[in-house]
C-alpha cells in the first residue's frame, strides 16, 4: 500500500486530462478520455472522480488502478464473453476495439443497498415494492443479501451531468434499444460475469455487492467494454466483518466509492446542485480503498509512480502506435 504522504503529495499533479499531439480529436467521458484511430480506440483513464453522474474532483493514482484492474478482469473473464481490450501500453492507457456502445448499463445486484436514486434501496425505503419491474417483499433491511442476483438496467447518461434513468426489460424491448435476442445475450453474460466475479472475490475475502457492465458491438459481435469489477463500477464489502456489522445496524466495511457517496449523501448531496468540496481526508481514504481493492483482488502490489504523468502517457501511446 502506498504511503499517505505519497498520495497527498501527488494531489497538485493529478491526471485531469492529457493531450496526445500525434492523435486527432479527443473525446471526453466522465472519467475516461479517448481518441479514435482507425478501428481502435485509445482510452486514457484519468484521476477524475465521479459519483451521482457528476465530476466531483480527482483522486491520485485512481486512473491507473481502474485501468490495470480492468485489464486483470478482462483477461480472467474472456472465456465468458469477448471483450474490447487489445493492449495496455501504459498504466493509465488501454488500446481497445472501437465498439459501437449499447446505451444500456447492465447493473447486477446481489444485495439490496445503495444511496443513489437508481439504487434498489433508495426506492425501497420510499415505499416502492415493484422496482425495475421486479417485485420485492416487505421486511427487507438495508444491505441484506437477495435470494438471487437481479439485473436493474439503466440508460447510459454518457456526458457530464446526464443522469442515468431506470429501465426494465420490457422498456428496453418496447423502445427497440436492442433486439430481444441481443438483450438475452447481455443478460446471460452479465449474470455469468457476476457469478465468476463473486466467486473470485470470495476467495480474496471480499463480497462483490453489485456492479455494472457495459457492452458494445464490434463487427456484429457482442463485446464487454468500458471497465469491469473496479471500485468505480462495483461495490465491495469485507466478508469477514459483514454479518457482525449488519447485526449491529452498521454499514459494512467497504472498498469502493460507496464511502464517497455516503459522505456526500450525509451532507445532503445526491447529484443535484453544487457538490461539497472533497476534503484531503476524504481523498486519501478513497485512494487507499481503491488501491486496496486492486491489491486484494490481484494479489499484486500496486506500483506507485511519480506525478506528473502526462508526458509519460503521450510517449507511451506514440510508441505503441508506431509499432
């Protein structure tokens, strides 16, 4: 684990974006910037931190953690469904197939939890019992395990400030977002990925609470894209202390950005209006949680580096493309 001093010293030079002179137009997502080069997409994962579909600031080393952890999981799960990854020429960079994104986030939930407006628990505590077209019984408590994992799809907001909206399987088919056959493929792949991820995390002392998967089409073939089982796209709890903390009515120990969401929710912010400014203490806690997930999941030590890294990234991309 990197020292607190190393993380805090990186704050002035965190990766907000990067320009690559040898590439043309740059596109921006919430966390990732990308360039298109022929049938490839060059993705730079920045240190930008989003929650509630809003950019809240930056977390040192976050971009590298997300990029490297996704690469780990893409390799582990390629037997379940094909993915877009081609190469990782830099800790913050992935070269991928330029898929046509499917505008649906396939969110798989194994527990009833969450503080966002699209979470099951948020709706459940408002009195809803039919959520995402799924019926839930009375008497459930927050952070309880569901009998079987459920899929709660949302639209993909995409740009900054665009909020995701809840969908049902019926909505997706009725709106003709994808064909019934393609959606069935996506459902099958999402549940299989979640089952595999849950089993792997259990061996590492973690609970994979819920996660989102994004898919695209490349030459007519379904591919997993974006990221997989990272602290941005998933929530992880410590399995050893889970039961004891639930019995006491405490939040489970977590290693994801739910910690950050809760911090904002406690201050009355859930995505609307101006967000509170992240404190150094919050930034440090989030960074350590992200790095901890990487190290626990991969059983590899996260190799830190010296900021700034913009020049390193530009050189790595240029060198890769010249091969």
